[in-house]
C-alpha cells in the first residue's frame, strides 16, 4: 500500500463496523498494534458474507482454499478505547493464483490504518498453488463493480428442489434437529418456491408459498437461510418475492408460522401475531399475518 496518499471511505464498497474493546488497548491507552491485523482479518470474513459466499462451503465447491502469503500494515494514527471504527476492504488485483486485498480503517472520515493482504489460492491437501477459478474471479470483480451478489427466482419443486432441498436439510434437519419425515411433505409439490442463489449457484435462502385458503389467506413456510449468511437480507428478499407472487395471483393476505426466535424479524417486515404461541416439532412458534 502506498504511504504517499491516504485511502478515502469512497474507495471502498464494503465496510465492517466494530468498537474498540478494553482488552485491545495497551499501556499507552491506544489499540495494541497486533490487534489491527485481527480487525482486518475479521473484516475479510465479513467481506465473504457480503459476496453471499459461505466461506468453507464455497472453497470446498471451488476445490481449493486461500492462504495468507503476506500481510503489511501501514500505521498513520491510533484508535482508542470505545472508538467506533469502520474497516473498509476491497479486492484490488487477481493474479494467476494470488488475490490482493487492500483495507482501510476509519474513524468517521479519518483514515487511521491501512493494510495489504496477499492470499494464494491453493490445494488444501498439499498447499500448492493453483489458478484462481474463473467463477471466483467473476464474483470478486462483479462485487467491486457494484453488481448484485444474489438473484431471487421462483418456481415449482421440480425446478428448484435440487437447490432448495440441501439448504432446508442443513437448517431444519441438521441444525434444528427436525425429523426428516416431518420436513418433506406433499405441500412441496403444490407450492411456489422461492430461492435466493449466489453467483456460484448455491441457495443461500429459500421459502415456499402454499395455495390460499377459502378466505384468500396464503401461507408461507419453510423459510430457511444459510447459517453463515443470516442477517444479510437474503431471507427478506425471498419473503418479498413470495409476497409479490401471492399479491399477483389475488391473495388477500399471507400468514406464516414464525419461530419465536424470528418473531422480531417478521414484525419488522409488517407481520402481526395472530392467536397464542404454540409448539411445532418441539420448537416454539407463533402465527403471524400480513395483509397484502
């Protein structure tokens, strides 16, 4: 990273926000220098989430992994206890087997610390370098150019079950312990399914829209988001797509059985509780509804 000019916030599309903790401050009452590398490494992990790429699964699909070759830190000013910091990160160069990232740590608009991280894409078994896959190049270049990292598609189970099914199994069966025979039912065949896919074709969120009842209320169910990518807006994208489909076919309202842990999420999106809480598959739920 050049020491002659300071990066600006506008140079970065991606930011990770953090607050300086007591344990990160040294006897000079400033952030101990080694923690800055941890800040940038934490930002890199969040950068992959911004790409809608669950890191471990994505690297496995790409048949490789990334290893740090070189890390350089450029100190300009110090951060202090309780500072609210924004860590910008961007991919600036892709070689045959290398990826170069630049980071900038800001307190409001003040540039404090810079970083250059050089990674090598390599065989995880032998750690010998191999060419960066074209699919990964396209994702990185697309993100830095401002492209969307996901697309939401709707269709029947025959079309989307192949990508939606593994995500539902990972969330409901493997993570939440719901029995297989309760997860798969006849409603899949009659439902409209929504899937948010990343640029590697992997489903990162899914849900389904069942036919409306006699009163014009349709039910949305099987809402699932990849565990690593929760809080990134992918579930909301799928939900809005299913709502739009219900509205287009003339449904009056949509309802869903929300897990109590997700109640605030649905309330923020305009859903209101209906009736009393209940238990389903051993998990606390509440019915919530939204008028279209």
